[in-house]
C-alpha cells in the first residue's frame, strides 16, 4: 500500500423536488405515449421544480445542507466549492457563490463548471487535484440542474427526457488506498451542433426574435447524440477497467450518467457487468444532467462498502465524456 493522498468521497447529499411529471401527463402536452418513452428511454417520470424565482440553487442548497448535517461538517471548514451545472440561477455570479452563501460555507471560494452532462465527472477530477496535492482538506462538489428551465414543453424530442435534481459530495484526503484512483476525460467541440442551447449567451443575446423562435431551449439531434454517446461511454468505461487491470468481478458498481437506459445497458454490456451491478434510477428522475451521478450515489449510499470499486462514467453536450475509477471510502 502506498501512502499517496487521494480524494475520497466521505458523504453524499441529494434532493429532488416533489412535483412528479409522468409520461401520462406528457401524453396530454405533446404527441407522445408511455410505451414509446419507456421503450426508447426507460423513463417513466421526472421531478420538476415549480415556483417563481426558484432556481437550481434551491435544490443544491437542500442537498448541501443534508450533506453537511450527515457528515457533521461545520460549513465554515469547507475550503472550496465546485458546482457543475448548465442551469445556473443566473449567467453570473456563479451558483457556487450563491450556494456557499445560502449554506454558510463562508470561508470557501468556488466556481461553476460547465461541461453539460459530464460536468460532475469533470468537477470530481478538478477537486481531486486540490486534495491530492495537499492544498485542501474539505471540498464540496455539487451536481445540479433545473432542466425544466431550458426545456421546450412543446418539443416531444426533448421534453420527455429531462428532469430537475441536485446532489452533492464531500471530498476529503485518504491515505489508506481508497478514493479517486484514475480518470480519463475527453471533449470534442465539433459535437456542439448536435446538442446545445443557441441563445442567451454572447453570440445570440436574448431578443424578442430569439424568444419567439424558441432558441433559449435545449436543441438536440437525438439520433446523432445517441450514436456518439453509446460508443464513447462504453469505450471509455471499458478503457478505464483495462488500464487498471479490473475484471467485471472486481467492480462493485457502474455509476453511469442517466441519459437513456439503452446507452446504460450498452455500457454495462461492454464491461460484462450484470444488471445488479449497474446503478439506475432513470425511470424515476429522467436525465437531470449534472444531478444524475450524485443522485445515484445518494440512493445507493447505504449499500456501498469501504473498498468497493466504482466506475463512474458520463457522456454529454460539447461533446464531453469520460470515466473515473474510485474506491469507496466508507
Ligand atoms: O445526456 C446528454 C446526452 N444525450 C443523450 O445521450 C441522448 C441521446 N439520444 C437519445 O437518447 C435518443 O436518440 C432519443 C430518446 C432522444 C430518441 O430516441 P431514438 O430511438 O433515437 O428515436 P428517433 O429520434 O430516431 O425517432 C424515432 C421516431 C421518429 O419518427 P419517424 O421519423 O420514425 O416517423 C420520431 O419523430 O420517433 C419519433 N419520436 C417520438 N415519438 C413519440 C421522437 N420523439 C418522440 C416522442 N414520442 N417523444
């Protein structure tokens, strides 16, 4: 055993809003049906945050408060906060700053990471560098999105997929061999034409025309994104196994981004993993973008054991994708 400092997850918090948007309700809103949605995506329902002025940080605040309480952590001891999101409360200031203020993490500095569905994966890796280098001892990494704010509920190709939710983890140093072992991360900006939100940034600031043309909503060429996602997420998950000499038997769980059950199944198959080793809650929450991975860890927390080998993987807009190999620390 080496004495290397690794970043270990030492707690998880999670939050989803109460309102449940079912496939049956969507059938009344667009030309779709439960059978199509279930067979093509695996999704039955998603959660939606309702209420005027209720932004992503409302959910992130709840997740962080649960995390701090559960781990008995004084918010003033948190040194860095990284928030992965594509739906910040506002374009600026960063949501990490807003959440830190709301939860009393007053001594921390922080920033947002925008890497679409791979944002939480990217953020875990960024945070891990600060721990492994000995710079910090307590970092909160948040993955949260209020996708309902940027979804066009007249577009059946996107509105059936996404939902709202938030999760947060605490990262601390571990010298016993557990924690983050390896990461493979990628991006390819030429994929930007297949999954994006056109207006609202500096290229196309909001105008009456951008609003009328529904350009402030997610636009996705589903079939193309599916092809890239299914290949790249499976390959990178397999690659990180190989690189670390892991066989299917060595892996306790795959923690896959929840975009489509068919993508998750293909990834598990490439890794030769049986369904019971695959975390999945897409049927309940849909694709919460940056919320998917921490929400899975939150739901499975009680089943995880110290030393369990987890492979966390994601694919998303950008394109961005990657995998992390982590040994669970508690
Ligand atoms: O998390 C970020 C990364 N995103 C992803 O990984 C998403 C990747 N893409 C997907 O998950 C899938 O492509 C979708 C779920 C978005 C779509 O599934 P698909 O099996 O690729 O369907 P498709 O786009 O090829 O559409 C098949 C048919 C089309 O009709 P025609 O042309 O065959 O007559 C669509 O118009 O299904 C139609 N369709 C629908 N029918 C009922 C599209 N959306 C719907 C709908 N309900 N909601």
